[in-house]
C-alpha cells in the first residue's frame, strides 16, 4: 500500500475560500448557493472511529486509484470545562482514506500524545499550546499564574502534533511546529514513539512542512533560539534511506545555518 501524507491546511483554505465565495467579504447576506460547510461549528469535539469503515460510494471510484490518503488536524477543542483559545490548538485527530478496487475505507483516531494523556487524565487543559495558556491548578490564583509564567519562559513544548503528517525515510510522523514529533502507524493510526529534534539538531522549533526531492530525501528548517539569545535558522536534511525512527532521527544532517539580524524577534515557522 502506498501512503500519501498531506497537510490539513488545504481543506481549511478551501473552506475559507468557500466562506468568502458564499457569504462574501463585502456582503452581509449569504448567497443562495451557500454550502452547509459554512454552518459547521469547529468548536465541537470530533468522535474517533479507529476501526475501518467502508464508505457508501455514489458514482464510481476508478480502479487505478489505489493507496491511502492521510490527514491530520485539530479534533478536540474542549476538555472538561476548559476550552482552547485558538483553532490550531485543538488536539490532533488522525484520519485515513484508503482506496482499493473501487472502494474507500475510512478510519480516524486521536493522537495519543503526552499532551492528550495529561489533559484527559485531569479532565481539563493542563498543557499550553500556541494560543492557549494552561495552568497547573484550576484555581488560577496569582501564585500559580506566576509559576506558570516562569515555567513558560523556557518551556517544554507540547507534543500535540496536529498540523501535518511528514514522512522521514519509511516512517510517518504527526507534527506541529515544536521540537517534538510523534511516529504513527499509517495503517492503524496508532501512536508510537516520541522523537525530540533537540537530541539530534541544535533547534528549538521545526517546520511541519518539509520539502522532498525526487529521491525521497526530506529537507526541513528549524529555529535555534538557545545560544545566548542569538536566533538562527537551521536547514537540515533527512535522507530517504532512513528505514526506522532511530535512523530517521540520527541521520538528520544540518545543511546550513542562517543568522538572524533581529535577535530580539525570533522568527516563527508559519
């Protein structure tokens, strides 16, 4: 089976353009052809379906279409009485669409990251994300807020890889824009090993959208902010020959370092 990893932002962008087409930035009234998609509530939590489910096909799927489309994006937006403050902060939901012999099978599974386990264990959001500050104690009094602020001065980032699925060697990883990626099984969508970029490269953040050459080598970029406040971009390569999580990680090669002239304004990965 061939697996194709694709980012979730394409569908999100299409949704955005559809919203503009239907409702119009210059119009206060929805157009008659406005799709039900514009009425979707992205704040509701999704429901996972880990077992394969055969879809009802209307029309025909060509026989030559074989393989699996993998998708990744936010699926849980609230835990207990707490909610995320940004759409990208939601906990990862992995989805696969497998095509074979004119049929399509779907399955989905939440990424069992350390973030997911910690949040679900406390029945509230306890791990901070890009746009959501979490507190170690539900009272949120001044002392605990101060401790949280100090802890986030040099934070241990989330491993909630909800931005994309990347392929290093023969392995697939759920990723966001932090130093952590989570290996997944591309067939069952089960969560596997946690990999920390900082153990192999001098970076604190890494892009979740690498590029690939025709040989399958992956090229990515990370940000280093740890060396005496000096901000750098690190370009690195993961060879296609890497066949497992250990090889994928340890064979990462730094290609070039780009210094930033504005050390007080570290660049992001967006």
